[in-house]
C-alpha cells in the first residue's frame, strides 16, 4: 500500500531547457505599504498608482481605514484620504496577519489619532519581534500596553510628543522605518539612534528616507546609525509603485537553471529596493545580466545548471533574497557560503533552519550556521518542500522544482502575501 499523500502539496513544474520568456511583476509590497502610511498622514488626498493588491497591502489599507483614513482599493490606483484625527467609534482592531509592516508601521500612527487601537495577527506573528518598537513608543510618550509581543494595545490622544529615542534595531530595519514614517507628525519630530549590532536590510531604511524627502520632509541621516526627522507636514504626493524586485528572484532563477533567458519588464534604472542586488548576485553565479529599454534580461550559463557557480555572499542587507539564492546554491556545481543573515530567523519563520531542513530533505548538503548556510554540491531528488506559511520559502521550493522533477511545494497559496495567483502565473509561464 502506498503512503498517504500529504494534503495541500502542489506539484512544481519542471522548466524546459533554453526557456525564453518575458514577465511583468506586481508592484512592490514595501513601497506600497510605505506609500499608504505616508498618504494617510499627509496634508491632503493622494493616489498610490499601480498598488500591489495582496494580503499584506489589503491588511494595511484595512488598518488605516479602521484608524479613520479612507482608502479606496477598488481599482489599480488606490486613492487615500488622510486620517481624520480620531478612531471611528473610539476603538479599532487591527489584524496584522503575517505582515511585519502592519505590525510595526501602524502603532506609531495609532498614537496620532484619539482612541484605543488593539493589534493582533496570525498565530505565528505572536512570535515575531516587536518589543523594540513598542519600547520606543513608550519612551516617546505613547500609552502602549505591557508586553513585547502581539497582542497589544495603543491608546492615542491625537498627538505624540516625540524627541530622542535610542533603540536596538539589529533585529529588523522596520523598527527604524516605523518611527521615521510617522516622526514628522510628532510634536518634536523624532531623533532615532541605533545602539546594537549592525542593522540588517539597510536599503529598506534608505527607501523610507527617500519617500519622506519626496514629500517635503526633512531627514538628516548624515551620522551613521542616527536619523533625525524634523516636525512638519507631510505633503500629499501621488506615488507610482515599482515592480517588486525581490519577487523577481524565482523568475530570474529560471534563466540560471535552464540556460535560457528571462526578461523582467520595467526594471527601474535606479531604486532603493533590495531586490536590485539580484543583478550582481546572478552575474557572480555565472549568468549574463543585461539592461534593456524594456527592463532587465538574465541569461543563464550555456550548459544550464551544470555551469551555475556557487557563491560566497554576505546577504546582511538583502536577507529577503536568501531563500531564493540558497535554492540556486543547492543547484550549483561548486560550494556556496551565505553569511550575515542571522536576522532572517525572525522573519515569517526561522528561515535559516527552514532552508537547511527543506533543502536537506531533497538531498542538498547543507550546514546551518548561526548567521548563514554552507551549501555543497549534491544530487537532489523528488520530495515535499514545506513552506511554514512563508512566501519566500515557497519561492525557494519552486526554484528547486524547476530543475528537479517530483518536487511538491506545500501551501503554495502563501505566495499570495506579495504575489496573488503566483501558482497559476508560474505554471502558465512554464
């Protein structure tokens, strides 16, 4: 008798050799959610154009609506009317789901409206770090319930004193971005000083600073590990959202493992997105990377994955790319060492442990370190790849499945966090 098949396993399609495809990606989650926060705090209505429609961004829109903003998500371009100053009905409940940006970016905003706001989310979110931002908010004069995890409550009176705050943001750059995004609306602005190990994912803070400056906010980041936001208005600003470049990782990986070409349309000439690092990472692994008028083309090694080279890479600033890069490394012909990513243990799941477990279950030779992975060439085989409700883990699974027959990815629907209908789009492409 054959063993019972696990529920919710999706057979990952194998990619044909010499693949040549073009893709258009949904908008960036990071840009969309920052734009929504700033629009809700602005001095007039604005529009977020080509907004990403996904679970995380709809949760952000719902959170801001519960605080008194009006966010119309009915079309491709989302119109936002800023917060009115008080929570409708005096109390609101914010569902963070699995969205770190909602859990960390919305509490400072909640202090700027009068009323009580209760935060909770999916079960796993109760394990994700948020204590740093909650302690900072208490230090800035907000009334925040005791504890350092979900659920928690913020009781706002419509104003936040602001001022100097010292935090340890080594667990997440979102701690800094959360304070900067709302800081201009604090009475004294905010002066954020980081004290701890190096902050991961610095490009995300640079993204926040650039978006604030585009709205007329004065941000002084001349001193390392310190950001000063002057008090003042946030100008209404219509934002056009770039494609999510981190979501490009599994698609560009297809070129790497097949020896084919993949073109991603509308790749920006300049960007603060961490996903832009894919250009350098894939080139170092043996791919040819070419900028086109249409976007970015990646062509894999002529002999496919046999020509794919391992890589020594410090991914500290681009940790969200680690699952996709690790999957490629498991398919490469030489060893790889990925370092600087201890912080991804605190993402949707402990991504280092999950990658070591799941790649290892498919035959990969993986050694897990406190801050990274060593991956050596090995023959991979069919099997189940579990995702732990983590969209980036699902990306890793489909990359391996594109090169190895018989890989089944559990809970492929988790990709809806940043890419609705990913499974159908992926299957149609292949």
